[in-house]
């Protein structure tokens, strides 16, 4: 939220803790954007139903208005994705940000082993990360010397 947006209609500044909450409405915003583009809540409900999910137009409306206070279930997320005609990953990330203050990051193109290693490193103190980096680089250097190559496979 920009500093200009932190003032109320009466000209009073919105407290920081409330401004942070206003910034966290990604799923609600997604529903509003689809609705603003001309898709009614009834159409969203029908799309969800066709996809085998149950979520009422009232639930889409409540999400758009920001009155939903609990995180949607997995089946609700499937219904939102179908109703909004958006990828499930996008809807899940928006919900995680809005309800759990979780910002998803991803290592695209890497296998599970690499993702697990990165997750472990991310939780380590910086000194340990530097030590692991030095070990990895030393291993790469030793392997390159042993193979007599340049390291480019």
C-alpha cells in the first residue's frame, strides 16, 4: 500500500497494523477482479459446480467483500479456482498470502532433492550456509580437477 493510500476519507492516517491487513487481500482481490471483468457470482458458482465443486455465489461475494475471516479449505480452493477460471496454484498462493501471511517462493525447474536442500539451507544461520557453500564449491573444484575438465558438462 502506498503512503498516499494510508489516509482515511477524513484525512487521518491508517495505523500501520491495519494498513498491513489491507495489503493482505489477494484472494478477495482476485475474486473482485474477475467480477469486475464481467463474471457474475452466479456464473462463478456455476463454473465451480460444473467442475464438481460446491461454493455458493454468496461465498464468492463474501470473499470479494473481504468478510471471510478463515482460510478456505482445500475443496473450497478448488471451487474458487474453477469459479474464477484461474490456476489452482494462483488461487492457493493468494489464499496463503491473505489468510496466513505466507509469501510463496518457488524453485522452478529443480527436482525435489534440490528443493529439500534449499529448504534446509534457508533455515540455517548464515555462518552454516557459508560453510555448506564452501563444501559444495570445494567438491565441484575437486571433481573438475579429477575429471580434467572445466566443470562445464
